[in-house]
């Protein structure tokens, strides 16, 4: 049990539901279930407030929230993508939010875009190393991210490689509206967790599914995540952003989860699909656990095979 632990988690809070926000919410539940005193500082665009969630988007509110949790003597655990300047500013501030006698915090870097962003500039690597120096432990969700941090000057002994997935995150909820009927009418059924931006490969997925439908008109695709409403079409159930439990219900109902990203860390949805017994076809980027069928990123023809 963790009754003595007082912790502040910094990161995104759902909704919208995505890899980082889902992980932060699951970690908060996990820690609270074991007796920890948890506060969450929501620096994401959701800007939520709740029983243990404080909106902290923006410099002034973030600084004030950090000052409060530092004054309470909480251990600060920052979750960020590591793939832009704002991310590292969040990390820099979070690493210095503690009493002089309190232990240094923990920093977790999530994005598969982090290595390329750091590699683009010595100044970026210097900033990252400076930010990481304030933390007792830096967690990378993949070996590629760990390697990029080490190349930036973060001592390898202080870097841990840990998956952002935990079995405690597996709590399927009620299926979203339309899923049961759509599942009954479509086979095989594919599912995809997407978000806005070219990195997530919605364009490649659409082209690949068109190829699948050409040879198998009975196939179906369920797409979920912010912005997926734009994919609606013949054979496609486009749900938009859905709660995590509903997303798990989709994955469990599908025959195959498709992960068409052009870059990745260690995708939570892939881990969830494998744990639920759903097949996975994914691009060969970031970290992919055993059990995935891998294809080249950006190749719609290979994704459709």
C-alpha cells in the first residue's frame, strides 16, 4: 500500500481521450486504489477541474499549481511528449517544483516524435538535458526515446524504459451506440484509434481500407478518437472521441486493430488489443511488442494485405 505517498501528476486529462491522457488517468486510479494521495495538474487542452484534478493550462496557472503542490511536499511526476518546446518548458518547471529537502521528481517522455525533434538541434538536446537534470528518474516509453535522451546528455543510469500500459487499464465499458449492430453486419471488423495530424496516418488507413473493401465488401472499420468523424463513409463507423471504456469495447469487438502511425512511442492501444486477444497490424515504428504484424509506414498497399 502507498498511504504515505503524496504525489502530483502533471499531464493531460481526458477528455479528449488519447494515449497520454488515458495513461495519466489510469495511473491516478491505480495510485489512489493503493492509498496514495493524488493530485492531477491538467496542462492539456481539456483544461479540466474535478475532485482531484486542477486546471493548469497556461503559464500563470501552471506556476501557481506547481507552487501549491510543492508547498504540500508532493512528489511531482510530469508526463509530456518531449516533441516540442512547450513540452520541455512544462518539464523544466515541473522539475523545480519541490521543497529544498524534498526528493526530486519523475519525468516520463511519451512521444515517438521526441527522437527526431531532439536530433534536429544541439540546442534542443541541451535544453532536454538541462530539464532532465532536475529529476531523480527519467522514464522513456521506448528504447528509441531512451537512446535520444542519452544522446542529448542524460546519464543512462537515470533513464528507465517502461511501457505506458498496465493491466489495470483494461476495464472495457459499454459498447458505443451502433457498435453491436455494425459488428453483426460486418466481417472482418477492423478498429483504429486515431488523432488529428499526419503522424497518425488516417490518410493511409483510409486508402488501405478502400483496398480491403474492394476485395471484401463485407469488411468494416470502426474509427475512434478526436476528429475521426471525418472518416465516415461506406463500411466505416466513425465514432469521434469516446470514453476509454467504450474504446476498449470497440477493440475487444474487432478482429484486428490497425495502427497506421508514421511515428510512435509505445502505443497503449496496441498493448490493449494484444491483452484483449485482438490481432494487430501496425507500422514498424517506435516500439511494437511481440504479436504484431508489422508493415512499412505510409504504405497503404502493405497495410491492406
